[in-house]
């Protein structure tokens, strides 16, 4: 679908998934630990209760589901989480698509992925800096404007007045007061509203996202850990997007409301099945209609997805030249003509889905 035909909510649904797949774990892992120490988390239930929208669509509108599947099939490299990376004269490495959640289904690697992970000499994630909370806090201290308002602006001042009550209620359900996050950039608020309460509860219990779990376990075994980006790169890209885009995102996220549990459940099922190319078509299909405008989304996709993919592919080159690396990045960075699989193929690597 052309970006110019996407409604704002369609656009932000895509944004949400790109964000959750590429950045939110970094922020949530470091910042929620701080926030939750000063806020009482009402929700202690760690089991999510969303519905599988694919199953429902198969019964209610099979023709629509078939259309979505055709769209997914047309996306290059749309199926598969584990890819073998080969080039003559170099020991094979592996590319694995993660989902930055603590869901037990996500944390369990396939047998093939587990074997590749255990045998690898080096484990690579998007940014290894996330493993050091002090490093994250240093970036916040040196460049607070990347995550916080520094000019007296607050969320309470810029969120539309008729949406404030809904924002406060949504945050309260996650054990967070608006006052405790009032100076945060709106895209951070959106990530909090997007994440299911069960994920928040699991995080509070100390359960790590898949990426951090893989890196930490490998480090404990004495393996080398590396990253393809820096925290500053990631935060700078998000902070550089237009403010209105982020404000609209908060409002549009609220419009999804209770449906978010179903979206995350469906997204998790698709991920476990390796059907990552189905995620965006599905999201567009369940989003309410809105006013079409694609300029902001196009800028988002370039800065937060395509440009990052190019950076990761470039930084992966010397790692792959050494061989036997296990590279784990958000699964939605893999498919598409500008996805990591295609970019590595252009670097003359043979990419084979396992």
C-alpha cells in the first residue's frame, strides 16, 4: 500500500510495530525500572488475554484474510526468523529476528536457532549499550532533550484537553501517574500506552526481553557481545521526527484502546509462526479510518527503519567477516527490499531461511 493512502491511525499502527520491534525494549528496559520504583503497579497479572484476530478473520471474512496473505507474500523475505549467512572463505553466521517482549512464547528459541546461538563465538544485538543501565543514564544526562522536555513544556500542556482523562486512565492501569512522566517526550508516552499491562508486570518482576536475555546469557558464558548501533543513534532518530507526529500518535494510540491486547496477541502468534510479513497488512486492516496523510510516516520509515537497516548492515560487515556470529535484531528489520536480508544479499552474502 502506498504511504500516501494510509490514514493517520493506519500510519501509527505501522509506527507502533516498527517502534516496538526496533526501539521500545531499549527504553522500557532502562526507564520503566526507574518509573515503577515510584509508582504502584496495580496490575500484577503476567498472562496476557488478547484474542487472535487472524483466527477471527478466517471465520468472519476469509476473502479479506486471503488478500492480506497475498500482500504479505509479495513482500521480499517475509517468512522466517532464522537466516544462515554465507560467503566463500568465511565461516557461516546467523541472523535472527527477535520480538522485544517477555512473552514465554517469544523467549523460547526454535531448536535450529538455539543450536546456532549456542555454537556462535559472538552474539550481536541492536545496541549492546542497553546492557549497562549506567550507560543509558549517561546518555540521558548528556543529552536530556532526546527523551525529556527541557524548555518547560509538559505532556499535560500539549495533549489535547479532551484526551487528558483517557491518557491518565491508561497510565493508571499501568501503575504510572501522568505527573511522573509529564516531562517525557510524547513518543515515550506512546510506548507506555502501547505495551500491554501484562508486559509491564513481567518487566517489573525482572523478566528480560528476548534480546537482553540472549546477550546476557552469552556474556555469562564468556562470549563476546557487540552492538550494531548506539543508544544515541536510536534516540536521536526518534527525537528528530516532527513533534506533531508524536502528539498525533498519543491520540491515535488511545483510539485503539482495548484492541491493543488483541493486536499484541496476534502479532505474537504471527511472530512465533515466522509470518512477519503478515504483521503490517494485518495492522492496516484492523485500524479505524482517518484522514490520509503519508508525509510524516514516510519520514519515520526512512529515519527509524531504512536508515537504521543500512547502518546495521554496514556495521555487521566486519563482524560477518570474522564468521560464526549470531546477530539478533527486531524481526521487522528483516523483510522488504530495504530489509536486512536484502541488504546483506547486496553485500554478496548468501541468505538462506532455516
